[in-house]
C-alpha cells in the first residue's frame, strides 16, 4: 500500500503535523524486515530503503518509523514524515521539508539554513518518502542536514540510493514465496508472506474468502508470477470480488489490464500496475530506456557479456552497456544476482513484461531478438565442443543458467525461414540435453528442426538425425530410433564422415543390446571401435570400449567386461570426461557385483554415484543406485535394497527409460515380503518386456527364476498366474506407483525403532524441518521430487500427522532431528 493511502485516511485527532501517519492495514510478512530496519535506524544515521515500485518500501518505512517513535529511548525530539510523491520541482524540496518540521524562516533566509539551525541540537528522525524523481535534490539536502546536525537520523525510500557517504542502502525484498513445484497444505502455505497478504486482502475484498485445497495452487501461482510484489498482489487480491483465483491466474499474461483499481485515496501511480511501471520508466534517460527495452528479450537472466552483445547498437555503444546496466540496477529495474565466478542479472517478471511491451512499441523487437538468438547460437557451438572435455562440468553449469535463453533462441529460429540455424543449434546442444536427462526436450527441438529443414546442409541433418534417434532409443522407442539413425548413417556415409559413421553405428549397437541381440551389438560396437582407432578419435575409442564392456557383463562375460571397461576408464580419465568416467565405474561395479566381489562393487558404484550427483548426470546416477540396490539385496538388506531401487526407479521413470524399468520392477519384486505383490511386479515386468521385445539379460536370469519360484511356492500355481496376469495388464503409470509404494512399505533398515522411519525418511524430514521444499530436498539428495513427496507421505503416515509443520514438531518431540 502506498504512503498516500495511509496518510489520507483515519488520522488521529490531535496527532502533531508531520509525524508518521497511522497504519490503517496490517503489515504482512515483514516481521524480520521490520526488526532489521528498526535496528539500523538506531545504529546508523542514513538508511535508504530501495526497491522497485510496489515492493512495499513506503509501508515498511512507515511501520519502522512508528516503531521507533513509540519505543522507549527513541528519538526524543520526534519523528517526521515528508511525503514527496506530489512534489515535482526539486527547488521546492527544502521548503516542503521545513514545513513538515514546523520550521519558520524569515525574509532572506533559506529554508535549508533554517532547518540546520532548528535541528542542530535535536535528536530527530526525518523520513523522506519517494525520493527517486528528486534524487539529486534529496541527496544535497540530506548531505547538508547530516553534516550539521549530529543528532539527526534520516530514513529515505527510493528506487535508487542517494549514494552518500555513510548511507546504508537496504534492498526491500519481495515477500516470501512457496515453491510452486511442492504440494503443500493451505495451513503451511500461510507461512509465506506473499500468500498471507493475498489471502488477507482477498478476504477484505470478498468476505468469506479463504485459502483451501481447491484454490491453493492458483493462489501460489499468482503470487509467484507477481514476484511477491505487495502492490501487485494487493491489486490481484482485489479482483477476487469478481474473479476466482483460477481466473486471475489465467489472465496474468495481460496483467497491466487486469491489475487496476487501487483505492481512491492512493496516488495515481499506485492505482494500477501499469501506472507504477510508467512512473519508473519515465524517470529513465533515453539511453537507459533503450537498453531497458532490449534486455526484455532475455529469459531467465543474463550475463554482462550477453547484455553487451544484445543491448548494444544505435545510440548505445558496446562499451556503454555496463554503465547503463549499472544505472538500471541502481534504479531497481534490473536485479544483480551474485554467484559463482560472475554476477548475473535478471528482471522481475512484471518488469520484464512491461519492458517487452515497450520493445514491441519501439519497432526494433525483430532486430533485437535476432541478435539474442545469434549470441546463443554461438554459445551453443562453443558448448558443443566444451561438453566433451575436461571443462564439461563448467559448461553444464553455464548452459544450466541460460536454459531459458537457449529455448527462446531455438524458438526464434524454429519460426524463421532458414532451417539451418535451428539444426545447428539443436545439434550442438544435444549432448547437454543427454547429460541432464532432458530427453523429451532434446528430441522435440531436434525433430522440429528436422521437419523444417528437409533441404538443410547434409552434415547438419545427419547430426540431428542421429541425436534425435539416440533420444528415441533412450526412451525405449526402438523403431523410430532406428529409422532416424539409419537415415543419419546413410548421410554420414555419403559425406565420408568416419567419426559420424562410428557414432551412428555405436547407437545401433546399443539398440541391439537392449533387445537382447548381443552378437549383433558386439559386431556393431567393434565396427565403431575400429573406425575410431583408425581416425584417432580417442573419445570415440573410449565410448566403444565401454559399450563393448556393457554388453559383456550383461552376457555374463565378467572378465572381458573388466578388461574393456578398465581401459575405457583410463581413457576417460585422461580426457577429463566426467560422464564417461561415471559410466565406466558403473559398468565395472556391475561386473564386480555379478562376479561376487561385493567390496569392490560397492566402492566402484559409490564413486560413480558421488561423481554423478556432483555433476548432475541423472542417468548415470540412476544406474549406480540400481547397482547398489542389487548389492544390498545380495547382502540380505531388503529394506535398504528397496529404498535404493525405488530411488533408481523414480529417476528412470522421469527419464523415460522403460528398458531398465523392467529390471527394476523385477528387483523390487525380489525385495517384497508379500508374494502376491512380488508376482504382480514380475507380471508387470514381463508385460513390459514383451512390448519392448526385451528379454531378461543373462546375468539377471538366475535371480528372476529364483524370485518367481519363491512367489509361486507361496501362492500356488493358479494364484501366482493370476497375480502375474494382473501385473501384465496394469497401465505402466499405475505400475510405477505400485512399485514405489512397495518400496516405501518395505521393512526399513537403519530406521528409527520408535517411529519406524527409515534412514532416508529421517534425512528428508531433517531438510523439511529446515524449511526446504520438496523440490529443494530433491536437488540436495538427488532424488525425484515425486520420490521426496512419497517419502514425506510415508513420514506423515508413520507419525500420524498431515502437514509439514506437524511432522517437524513430532520429529523434534521424539528426538528424530
């Protein structure tokens, strides 16, 4: 709420002129901020609350001013509130301030001199609210007052700091927001300031409104898309009189039309969201406006280098971008985000949408978007090479933070007339999508580029075809994978591109391996190996060796697997290829596991899992968890086995790898103490294998036969056959849920004896108690968010509670955390 809304209503009779106005509405979600600002007013002499329009600077300043005015031992000579919203002439600032202070001046005396004389022996707090449009005049006046009046403290609110010596510029943060990806009950959501503000203001606008399970997701979405900005949330909440939260959420793309109707007593610039943005934009210099508009093409933030490449042109030289960008940061229109080796920048969504509208109005949107796409096309090309060597992890991190920009650039090229850039860019990024486990996204971009680019250069089409085929293979869609790869292979052969041929042949070998055609797989991988050796492709040699070793341990030829994968591991280490190292460790770990060397298997798989988690290799992590789960089974730890296998299954489900899913259903069947459940999972696995034409690998057959025999003996032939048929008929989605339910019901190992919580459940609960969302816990433990949610639901059931808050309380009471 603006200062004017507070000042112009319900003043107390007899309240001295110039003192802070009474607060007429509750200050929501600002307890910690109020305490910090109040403390800074006591310990310092100049504090400026800075932030974008509508972020709550005035409201927080008012609460802090009233708090220190009413505190024991506060400012003995008073607290004074100087509202500058309606003042447009900088020359009139001293006079306006003097009048609020009750200072009189005579003919020939300046108001500033009179104030200096008046305040020089007093202990007072003066608040200058909304300084941004008079920033130079405010800085001059405050500097003069502070130099001559030792007992004076000044609090200002502004969209940029005064930049005076001794000033503490305190950014007013957005209200706290829940993670929209985490399911939370309404009671928990009210812990977040943004949600609580929306609910309170909505209830005031429409008595009877309450947060419930039906509207909670929409309220969270509204608050998130409005960046936790109080003014925007209040304007949205006011619409509850005529729209449901779902309708408000759906209309936020047109937020500047939707979010209008502020109170009659507020200043005009706070009556609509657009008016607030118009005010900020109007204060910018022409060159600042130009850069501000151009920066709207970035999605999800940008680096200084990107801003220089995209923002320069015309009236803005490349070497001027840093200075102009700094001004936009100072004026709270761009947010600087420190982290890693370089600062990144971003716009709040509301600010970005306003800037994008201005860019469209300027007529240069097409040119700016073309520069943006060109910058990220070039970056993708560099990354395509960088991802293959010792700087792989650094490149992954760089591409991670620019995913939004990469998607925007790909979308721009996808809608263009020339298909070559889209093919070039998607072909360069395919290894990034693989390493991050984003198979559907990668395949989608590649297929779209291929469809649009029938007449594109053959090298680009060949690379894209093989990459798209590889993603189809990873999703266990063998027929579409094969025709894409064979078409790409034909192009590579016509181009006499031996490395391209070797890569395509290697993927065809992988398809043969998954469908149990092991001799064919060995032939194809051996052909790939020979081509790579002939042409000095060290990385291709390592990959082919590793694939041959993979086939060997699946067939039960464990000595050959050990030799091949050890050679591959050494080669990958020399190349600095972390993903290759992780896969070699996994292969060696499985070979040791099936060879009976449990100690070596554990060491190799643990090392591979740790590396994969650090670097974010999702598929390698899933396989390592798989191996560790099988190892736990063989060491007679069914609870731990079920936990590890369940985590692996959740990751493979997210990746879409149905081939490995079948084995994981079977392994989980073997951990179950319920023979009917085991038979159902074995039937589901058998049905999936039939669809995929995927036989049980030889190394796994003894376990499968033993597990089936145990379940059959317990159930009898007819009941066993019925349970298997039930599993085979189940929809795959339901089998996933059923299998994971089996995992969380398995007998726990390392559990708390009193509450029955497993070690993993206690670990999840500990992070929840610290305030982390499901999505954040998933990132820390390298689990699927759905797996975290499943663990948390299991915790609720065991503790007899139904919320995160109650679970935390129960855990503390029982000494679990």
